[in-house]
C-alpha cells in the first residue's frame, strides 16, 4: 500500500489536519517523517491506528485512556468496555423515547386543562373529556 500525507488522511477520515497533529503531539499516533521535508507520511498501520483512535474518541474515551490502552495493547478490552457502556446508554435512551412517545400520544389523544363549567343551582361542575369516560365511569 502506498503512504498517505496528513492532508490525504484528514480527507479520508473527514477530520482536520490539526486533529491528526494533536494525536501525534499526544503520542498516540506515531507516523514516520520524510527526512527531506519533515512531512509526516502514514502507512497502513498508522491509518488503522487513527481509525481506532477516532472510534474510541466517539465512544467517549479520553486521550489519556486511549494512550494507556494503546501502549499496554489493551485496545480490545477498552473497545469491549466502551461498547458495553454504549449498549447501556442506548437502552436508557430507548426507554426515554418510549416514555416520550406515550406522553405525546396522551397529549394528542386527551386534551388536558380544558375545563367546561356547567351551572347547577349554586354549584359548578367540571365536565370531563369524553376520552377518559368509559361506560359512565372514569377510566
């Protein structure tokens, strides 16, 4: 495989060259340098490493956590832990979404805070919405 420049790598992953430079400065991405012009060039192993870094960052891992896992070769363990956290967050979000859908349905189906007063001798009664009355009893 041919090598890529910083700009080509940035375009490939749709990130800025500055972000790549930051990962290099942090020591979690270690590409080779061209001795003539000092430019970095990235081989296949560097491209895969950057892919891992981007994925771990999207999963909420800090630079320090990534650095520790890459140097100790515990990337798989870290990915498993991050995936487990994501699964838990997805379940929590699905539960919130389910409750939000119930509330939206209720708001559309049953009109709340709409009162109709009917005069009866000296008292007033509130008429309940028809949607919550089932065979002359409140549902």
